[in-house]
C-alpha cells in the first residue's frame, strides 16, 4: 500500500509555485538525520532514539524543547522514514472531533491492512484534560502511536496516564554554532535556500544574527529571509547584508519566556539562589532577564520581600525595609523607572549578611503546633481583666520586665509541655551577633 503522509513535501507537479512561496524556515527543514543540526544526544549515529526511528519501531513519545529546537522537524523525518500512516494535528486548531476522525480511520486501517498509524500532535500542551483523555484509550490499545511536541514541561501540561505511556525526549536549545551552520547552509543552498541570490553577509552581521536568535533556528531563518529581501542586488548581482540590515530585520530580540511556564520558575529560582549566594552580578542579570521579558515587577518585588525574611532575616533587619520600599516604589512610579528600585533592592539583599535562623525558627514552631498538644496559655501570661479572672489566678506570678534591672527578668513563657524549648538560634551573622550576645547575657547561655 502506498504510504500517504500529511508531511509530504510539495514536490508533485503543480506544487512548485507553492514550494517557492513557502517561508525559508519551512523550505530548509531537514528531511533526514544527516541534514539535522543539533540534538546529537538523540540523532547522532548509534543513539538509541535514531536506531528506533530507522528500524521503524516507534514508542509513543513526547518531544519537549524550546521553540526552534527541531521538534516538528523530527516529526517530518519520522514521517519520511516510517511505513506507518502519519497523521498530524495542531492542538491550536484541532478538537476532539478531529481526534476521533483520525483514530476511527486508524482503527479501520489497522483491521483491514495491519498498517499502523502515528498521530502527531503539535503544541500538545494546548489540549485541555478532556482532549488529552480522548487520545488515551487509543494509545493504550495500540490503535495509534502517539507523538506530542511541546515547549512546556510535560510533567505539568500532559496528563499523567498519557505521560506514563510515552517516552519523553528532551531537546536542548540550539547552540550558536548550530545556528551559524543553519544560516550558512541557507545562504549557500541553491535548491531550497537563498543560494541563487549571491548573498554576502559580513561577519559582524552574521555574529549578531546568531546571538540574537537565542538558539531559535526559525527566528534566525526568518530574519535572514527578511534581510535578504530588503537588500537590492548590486551591479554584479550579489546582495550584501551588513549589521544594520540584520538589526532592522530582527527589530527586537525575542526573549524566551513564559510567565506561567518553566522559564518563569527557572529564572526566579536563579535569582533567588544568586541572592542567597551573595552574588550581586548574577542577581542583577537574572532580574534583568525577567524584567526585560515582561515579568510582572510586583511579582518580583513580592519574592524579594520573602527573601529578605527567609534568607537575611535579622542578620540585617534593614533588608526587609529595603525590599518593602522597592515594592512601594514600583507600585508608585511603575516601569521602566521602577526597575532601578528593584535593582537597588537586589544589590542590597545579595550583599547583606545571610541567615535563615528566622526561617528555621518559624518552621520549628509550625511543626510543633501541628504535632504537639496545643496547651492553654499559662495563667501568669493571661490578662486579668475581670475580678473573676483574678480569682482564677490570671496574671498571678507574672513579673513585669520593666521593674527589673536591665528591663529583663527570667521567667517561663512557653506552655509546660514545651518548657525550655528553643526555636530561634541566632547565626552570629551581621546584627545577629549582637542578638546572640544579648540573649547569652540575659539567659546565661541558655538562649545565646
């Protein structure tokens, strides 16, 4: 039976004009592993993934990687190699009805001829739970082999039953060398690329295009195509692309960021850990990455306030003041002026003495509250606001600290079941050194 594929390249008679009008990124899409650039951990000769594809023994799988890293291209290559029927859907536009049509046809095909069907779903994270549930029975029964592609973490975006039946293959962001090779191929390729235009690109223009593409091959090729279209041919018929042309074609570098996805959590984690590591340079960099990508500045401010208490605490009590002031400044003046207030807070917090004593103390308190008896407040700590309360012993034996030398008196303030318990243990960092000395003097070493 002749194999039909939704990924067949438009090379049939009458489709030449369509092929010529395809975007450069689509025309340059590799059709074999030997043409594929990057992801050597998957497609290099001898790798298990490549062996499985070439042997046409495909498990259900999910391709997870950033934009322009080759997820759809791998699907194209599979389509050209496999003997199975290849059906493609985009989760952006397809619904449950489209899925049912594919699996119904797959079931008939399997019964009549024994031919397998591969169902490729691009942007699988855009399918809701019900839509993903609709795929599951047919994957489980073997009616279709499922291949999904996503830029989002499958752990969060793909339902667990479907994920458990699929192998997840992680695609890495393309390196600058990968992007350079892809661009150079497009410039020289006369059949699918721009080779007939005689393009001469300066080294600084090429370097800028590679760097600004940020590992996204599609961005690089789209910008190259626009730049080549904007430059008229010279007397010798060649086209010279300089740095200015590339800058105009790119307009603005597209930062890889999703406010609700992995980049959001990865970058805030990098900022928090750089602050904790007392590295102002890295802290400023990760702050800038988030702000310039459009993150909500008040979200960052909230995290800085949390950091001021969690990782600095009373080693520098001014840290919380600075963090809250930054939040107020951002709220008051907005962006971009508020960026500097956040930058000021980040530098202050990263260079402040660090202590998690407060965090550990409250965590211990919370644990004891959850796991031990919630004893009543000792009578001497209660306020005797009525005669009955006084007769019941409220306030009896309470020592008023201000009546004693140094405005301190030793008395037990915890419930009897927690007598002598210590929660707060000052670290000896920054201002906590003074606190430790003061507690040692007051409590004769018990709370130093």
